[in-house]
C-alpha cells in the first residue's frame, strides 16, 4: 500500500509535514492517474534544498519494496506528483474516499 506525503521545500529529513497517509494502489490510480508523476529513486527526495518553505508544497507517493506495484507506480521508491498541490491532492483523495 503506497504512502502519500506532503513535503516542504528544503533538505530531507526536514521536509516532512506530519505522518504519511496510506492509500491503496486503486486510490492512487484514480486520484493521481492523470498527473505527471516522476520516479525519484529509493531515497526520500529533497525539493529546492536551498530554499526552505514553511508549508508543504510537494506531493510524493512512496512505495516500499514489500508493498507490490501497479502500472502507475511500477517499482519501489518515491514518486513526485509534479503538478499536484498538497491542498488539491488532499481534496481529491477525500472526494474519492467519500464515494459510495
């Protein structure tokens, strides 16, 4: 099961904003399937390491090696949802989870 993270700009490990949120591969496909998603590798990414932000600005999905994979997230590691805003991503996930 992937984990959704909202990260601030800066150097890891100082970019986390609270705990990650687990979501299913199916939820990830519905919520982020039409976004530009880039594989960032096996380590947590840093964004704008020399310009720290106070609020989260980046949406990242993490897949651990023992969690499986999907067409959207084909291997273990971190994925940056390039065009996603944290508030909009949270709202999209909430809307998906509210469906009957």
